[in-house]
C-alpha cells in the first residue's frame, strides 16, 4: 500500500515539474477559421486572438485552441 502512495506521489510531483516551466514560457490563445468566400474554393481566413500578458515577446510557446465558428 505504501508503494502505491509513493507511486502516485511521484506522478504528481513529476507533473508539477514538467508543467511549471511551461507556465513561465508559454501563453494561450484561440483561433477561428472562416471561409474566404461562399464558394467551396478551400480558402479560409484565420483569426488569431492571444491573451495579452506582459513580456509577450519573451514567451517561447503559443498554444492555440480552435474556437467554434458560426457555421
């Protein structure tokens, strides 16, 4: 039983150690795809929104989540 607690504790500490550097070097945002025209040409307009934070230029990672379109 004690081995199970040590194992779960190790997983928890490992997740914290892996996720902590990303919080310092990453930023989150979202994007939306919209058709360029009404015809089915395959071209899209992409709109990107990034959460504004200080020192945004010094961030190494940008994680974008797709926002649902109106259509």
